[in-house]
C-alpha cells in the first residue's frame, strides 16, 4: 500500500459524545468527525441557520489548530511569512492574516491575537489556523521561524464559537463583564471554574460573537453552561457554511488556496499599509504587482436566478467562453434564494455583470453581486488596532 492509499485516521472531537447525545449527524471533515446538523424539530440546516441569525448558535470548532508563538522578535518572525502588521498589534487585539507560500500563494488564513501579558514581558501570539491545514501550517512555521522562537501546538484545548445577536448577553450570564470589555477583534482571558478561558470577539457568520478556548477535557462544562440559556442552540457545519457564505467570507480550500494570491482571493485587506510600502513577506513581488496592476481574476459573489443551487466546481460562462468557476454555493436561508461565490476573469467581475453557470448540462443565469449578501452585525466600538 502506498502512502497515498493509506486511510486517513479520523479523530473524535472532545465533545463527540456531547454532540451524539443531542442527535447530531456526524460526518468526516478536516480529519475529524464533525456535527453537520442536529436532529429534532429545532435541528436541520435551515432551522439552525435562522436561529443563529435571530438568537445565538453554539458551534464546536475544536478541529481548528490553536498555536502559541513566543519569544523575543516573534512579531518580526511572523511578518516574514504573513503580510499583516503584527508588530503594531497591541496586547488584547486580534488581526486576520494569511500564511503565505514563498511564491505568494495563500497557504492558510488565520487569526493572530497578541497575548503578551505586560510591558517588558516575552512577546506571545495566539494563532488559530484552519483544521484541514493545521499540520501543514505547523510544519511550515517550524521550518520558517527562527530557532529562538518557540511554537507550541495547544492540542490540549478545545474551541467553541458562540454567534448571534444574543451572544453577548448569553456570555455575560457565565462570564460577567467579558462581553462589555471587548469590541470586534479584541480578546481577553478569565479564570472560569479554576481553568483559563480565552475569549475573542469576532464573527465568522457575520454576526456578533465570541470564540472560547478552554481545556479540551472540560469543554463540555462550557458548552453545557451556554446551552442552559434558552437563547442558545447547537449548530452544525451545514449552517456554519451557509452563514459564512451569506456573510461573504471565503472558506480556505474552496474560495482561496495556494493557487491564488491574496489579491485574486479577495483578502488583500489583510495586507497593511506599512507592509504594502515595505514588502518583506513571502511573495511580495507577485502580490504587490497584483495590487498595482490588478489581478487576472477575482473572487466575487453571485446572485442566482431561480431556486436551483449552483455548487462548487460549476463552470461559469459569458456566452460560449468559460470565464471562471464556482468555489462555494448553496441555498441562503436568510436571503431566501441560492447564492454562490467564485473566481472569474477580472473583466467580468463588476457587480451587475450577467453570467451563466453550467449545472447538470443546463445553463443557470447568475449576476455578479456585491458581498456580503447579509450585512455584518459586528460589535465595533472604536478602531481595533
């Protein structure tokens, strides 16, 4: 048996039994058995999606990689492989960034939080990476970070996301004051029932919300405490995907990957003004060139005519010319219609451009749309730096 033929070992989440007790249908994803949706009248992708938009959804995202990068010069070391202004990130602030290959392709998108404990303390950065790429990310960082920088995989911790308009009030019920302390893209920590609880405020669904990092062997305590609030229901991968599509947020491995640079992938906002001026990150020549001259293709959103969903991989046409492909697509419960995202040649990327996707041998009309499809409702209070 070749290495490629060897079966991939599927790991259980720390809350595997917790999910199954609540009727979750578990599917393999990113090397883990993950809940895609829950049973019962309150379950299903449509119900879980709409509940999150109206109240608060609880997501288990423990498959994602939690890393700690620390040591003198850690910010500068991260800037060598990421295009973000990590040096300017103050303690308690979170920044969306990218892990870049040497040719400028996107290896992963991630969140960096400065968790340095005080002036003069050793610089420490908490990094959350995608589950499907975390082992490659760890190997890449260990190869490219200087020896004096320590990289630790926090594999003894689990991660929950609480999302929705009631999320702040729910969190206040178990960690009083934490929500008031934080605005969008800010983080803090508390001791909760004798263990450290990391809290970050963000929103992968487009809603206000929080990510909660806690020891994996006690993660059920946090999940139970949150679920005891009637405003919270567990939500699976299915609704997580429809929510993030409505929010116009790309999913790594689908909408962005190592074949596209940040400009073509629609995530050039992660490249700060200083880094654009100074360069010095992987692929800087290619990426800065694309910023100056414009990319050959762009990631755009699509409104889909009719009720037939247009799925990933569908070819996109202008007349008889193929001009792109769909990278994400499905029915959007809050929009009430199918939506999609995909890459198209730049000349076809302007909002309002009519195109067609090929689905089961038929052409389905699309229109290039502004994103997000649903307005973001993040809790912004001043600029997070």
